[in-house]
C-alpha cells in the first residue's frame, strides 16, 4: 500500500515537473520572439534616424556655409548695391563697345 502511494506521489511529481518545464519552455519561446520583434523594430528606427541624421548634417553644412558667405563678402570689400539702373536698348538701335 505504501509502495503504490509512493508511486502515485512520484508520478504526480514527474507530471508536475514535465508540465512546469513545458510551461517554462513556452514562456521562453514567447519572450525570445517578442525580443526579436523589438530588435527588428529598433533596427528600423535606427536606420530611419541615420537617414534623418544625414539629412540634418547636409542641411547644417548648407546653413553654415551660407552664414560664412556674408563674412567672406565683407572681408573682400564687396558692398551691397544701392540701386540698379538698367539701359533699355530699342530694337532698331546698335550698341558698340569702345576700345
């Protein structure tokens, strides 16, 4: 009688152990799958941010070069014109350059 009770207890413990291991395995596979999906989405975010960074870098270099133009022009004695006068050439006129 004690032998059959100990066999029942051992078989119940074995079944509980098997079910626990199967449950733990399912939990690990789910966790691994979730982490892989997160890694894939993070890689996509990193690629998007890298492209955005390149675009911002190009925009920054353009902006910094445009701000340097003003300093370059003033250092080379360029001045802004006050007014611009145009010469209107009529269709029947001939223009000659003096040499």
